[in-house]
């Protein structure tokens, strides 16, 4: 089991679990809430077959990673990603985030940059990151404020926190029903077993993390996005009930310098699972371009 230490809590190491397979240009897959690196099960084989090195990891609090009581904010998540990239000393990597994972990609590129200044000082001429992919993105800014009137009111997020605190397993069930759009796709595109596997991942996560991460959904990424200096592919389903297209992905072309937006018709929030053919084709085309 491969892990990298990203910090300590009460003299106990905080470890991020990761998998690292294949050879070639590295592709780092960063999962959404409340799942783990296993959320990419329909992308990993396709990327390996196409000749890429594929790295997945579990966000702190989720999957096989440590479950500390703190660190559930995007500065810390980006620092965890930075530690992993340095540990593996990746070059020309492609960062691929889904849902919450798009926040890591955005904050990482804004905070650390694609070039990895320390690596350049040590004589590495290739950048740390070559491209980025945002799937069902959370940026630019979900919260309704005077300067973001089309956002979601704070009391909606407060209700999510109350529900997740009161009964975490029931909250995860409701969230996943929306995540997969089970009313429309359950039993056909999404099997009961696939839904159950996701629920199993969610309830195995830290109950503290499941609640704390809801607070990160209102992070303002508007100042981060113009700092992204690599080409970006955005993929989003037009039937996404978790992060609606109009509030998220459709706003990004005006905020990221080099961006291409592809809309998946009928796609829910979970397009890596429900529409793997379209997602994998778009991803591989972008990687090769």
C-alpha cells in the first residue's frame, strides 16, 4: 500500500494513500465527494491502455487515507496534492479533477504554478504540470453574495450540514441519488450495485470529513482561475443536479485563459461513471492534442 505523509496530528502521521500504475506521461486523477480514487474505475483502464502513467489518490478523510480532524479546506487539499506530486517528482503531468477534485486542481495551479519553481531551480526544464481537466467543476464560486447574485444561498449549505451531521448515512444516500440522477438513470445506466459501491465508500469516510467538506463548496475560486497557465478542458453534463452547468462550467470560459468546454448531453454529475465513453474520448483527445 503506497502512502505519502502530508502532516501530523497528535504525533500521528497523516498519510495520503495513492496508486501509481503504467508508464508514459503521468495523469493524476482527483476524485469527488464523498468517494475515493475508486471513482475513476472507468477511466484508469482506458488511460493505461492508451499508454499513460495513471496516479489516483484518496483525499484526506476518504478512502484508505488518514482521517484527521482538521485540514478540510482547499489550501490544505492543494498542499496535500503538492506533496504527492513532489514525492513522485512528476513532470508534464495532467491534473484531472472531478467535482470537489476540480477545486484541488484550481487552487494547486493558482498557488504553486505549473512550472514548479523549486524544480526549475534544481535544473528541471520540464514543467510539473502540462495540462488540466475539470469535470463537473465546482469553480468559479457557488455561494450567493452581492457580487455573485446567481449563486446558491448560504442557508442551502447550512441545511446540507445539518442533514449530514444528523444522519450521515442517510445524507450520503440522498446525495448519491442526486449525484447519479437515480430517478432517471437508476437501474439502467447506473446499477444498484454501482450505487451501493459508492455508498459503501461514502460511509467508510470520516464522518467529520463528510460534514467539513460541505463548507468547502462555497470557496471563492474567482481569483485563482486567471492564474491557471496551462490548457484546460472542461467537461460537464447538462443534467447535473449537484453543480448545475449554468452556475459552474458555463462561467469558466471567461475566467480561464486557455479553456475548451465540452457539454455531455443528458449527463448527471457523475459523468465519469455514467458516460465513460464520451468522457474517455474527450480526455484522450485532449491529452494527445
